C-alpha cells in the first residue's frame, strides 16, 4: 500500500479520461490516471484477433473526433497519429436485392449527381443541405460541444442567421429523422443515407431529436469523411496517452478504483483495490458511468437524496452485439458500389427501420436486424493483407435482454443478413468472433450490459437531463469532483469533449474566479438536486 498526494486523479482511460488527463497536465498539474484494464483506451482499442488481421474491438470510425476541439487541442498528429478513409464514406442498400446502393461520395457534387439520377430534385436538395451545413458548421459544433447551456455558439447562430432562420434551424434539428428526410427529399435513396446515420444513436426514427444525429453524421460524412486511425483504433488511444505522458501525466493501468472519499463535502481521496491511496489537492475526474460514480464509488451518505432518486430512473441505451470477421477476399456485394464504402448500413429501408425499432421496443429479438458494418481494410489498407478484408458488424438487442443465448441467436441473424446482401460472404470468412453484451462489459466497465453510449440518447436524458435533471455538465454536488464521461453533455461518441470540459471546469475552479464559481454552482446544484418536500 502506498499513499501519494497529487493535484488530480482521473479515473478511467477512455477517450474522455485521456483528454482530461492531457489537458490538466498541459496546465502544469500533477496528474495520475488510473485505469482498471491492462491498457488505456476504453472503447477505443484494437487487437489482432485473427493472424494478420487488425480488429477494432469497439468503436471504429471517428467523424466526431475529426472535428472535436478536444482532439484538435491535443495535436495528436504531433505524436504520430495518422488518419485514413475509404473512397466513399457511407453506403446504404435499400433491400437485399438492391444492386445499385446509394453512397456518400468524397465530393458532394458526386453524391448529388448520383441522387439526382435516382430522383430528380434530390441532388439539388442534397447540395442545398450541404451549403446550409457549411454556413452553420462552426457555430453548430461550438453549440454541440460546449458545456450546457452553451452561449457562444447560439449567439453566433442568431447573429449569422437572424431570429426567424435560427428558429427554423432549431425546429429542423428537433425533427424526428423520418420526418426530416421526408421534408428534405422525395426519393428513398437520399432518405436512407440520412436515416442510417441517425441509427448510430438509440433514438427511434419517428421520435423528436433523432434527426439531429442523422443530420450531423451525414454532413460530417460528406464534409470530413468517416476517418479511421492508421493501424487500428488503438492508435488513437495510444496517441492520446502519449500526449498525456509528454505533458507530464502518469498513466497507471491495472489499477481498479474502489472508492472516492469525501470529507466535508469535498472529494479528497481515491482508493484502489490494491490498497493504494491518492490524496488530491485539487480535483477528482471520473470517466465512469453515472450509476458507477453515484452507486459504487461514492458512499451513499455523500450522494444527495435527489440524485439517488433521479438515478432510479436512469436509462441505458440498448445492448450491442458485435461480430468480427476476417475474410480471405473482398466482400462479394450484390451492389458493387458498396465495395468502396467504409461504413455500410444494412438491413432496413425507411419503413424497415421503424419495424426494427418496434422489435427492440417490444422486447423482440429482430429476425431482420439493422446493421452497422465496417470495411476496415477498405478504409485503412494496413488492417489486413492485400486483397482481404478486416470487417465487423454490430446491431442491438432489445433493452434489458443481454443473455448469451439471445446474443448468439442475433449474431447468426447478422450472418444471414450479410449473406443476403453479399451472396458468398460466408465462404470467404476465415475468422469470426462474437462480442456479446457481457463480453463488452467485461472489457470495459462503462459498457454496462453492452450499452455503448453511456445512457440513452433520447431527449429525456440529454442536455440538462444528462445524466439527471439539472446536472448536464461535469460539475457534481460534491466539491472538486467532476463527472468526465459520456454520461454528461454532449454524450456518447468518440470526441473527448466530456473529459475536456471536465478538465476545463476543474481548471476554472482553481483560477482567478474559482471560489465565486464554486459557490454559485454549489447553490444552483443544491436547488436542483434537493427533492421537494
């Protein structure tokens, strides 16, 4: 057992924890990062599951990282990170017999021309949408990534657009994805390109707010592409960890944190399973789930009754089943256009997505699952030998169904879906591995029950409601304790902003106006988390 005193302890070495660590260390703080797993990265890791094939174990494509202020701030290219991308970002066949699937090409003019060929008017509508995106991109992303409530981004949007157009934009972004696509386009090809991207979150396509995810990821795919780190997802985590070390931080893996000690309402100490104690002068930043922080790491007496009550209503996103493949040849797509796409959305058209989500909502294991499919060697040739493909597919089980038998059943249906879109797929598979919800959680405690988003992305658990009402930022009701995970705004996705915002909050609390900030914040949080009598 050792006892050390440091400025700050960061718990969890996912992208948010790594971003927080590097940011604090860059400011001159003495920082220790503690990670339970044997290597850093959280859900951004890769491994050689099959000889000669590099597999991303969790996340794989990083359009949000490409535009994240946190990632840009770290200058990861300066420590060796390199990006790559496929010739086309996204493809989406409308049904198994579709031999002419639409794509999001690198050049928006090419995407528009292809959509115009399919449905007159949709190509021009696509270009108008992209022009709008370019006009609002910077203030929109500023609004998305800033701690909630954002100020600068909305002010810039209001100044740039005027009140009437700003209100129209807000209304547009709040639309259900299905309604959004029907307002934008007349043909199904353009519609499914946006709808498939909307399904990267767990908000139903006919629910308000699902459109903003579809719009964001679709425009990022068209603008910046769906980039991947050369060499595997782990290369991104390795670069983030290296930046933290170069800034002076210490990263300790294989260290399970068992508790955060609170004295007089202040987080003062972190304890590990090995008996080590870290006394903190300034801050504890927890890149862990909200239930883990408030239900396991903190003593119940330190958690306000209002927070405990709110967490009883906390909802996880739907469980993931992921199937990894090594193929000795390229995938024999029925639609040859898909050979150039890094990401392929499979298994459902406009109406099919509604039926698929209905299965998940009603506890039915989908017979025809909607899949996110990654062609990783197409995106980064270093992932497997020339002429082969390192690939994966993932889909969802209904919320609350996480058993291995259900996961295996769904994985076989994933195989069947791929075979229907690419006849002969199975005979090219030389390696197959299934990651069930329990496997995902065992590899990363934040992926509770196979949930990968840190909690549902639906409106009732976003913005000022994430993770509980009134706690939308990194600040907690405990002084010098910050929630630095995707449980806080802006939520899931690999962008590092939850950790970056937590680090900036900790730095601000020890800056010139820190005392005032802490008192004002404490008063606000007391009002929010104290239940009415």
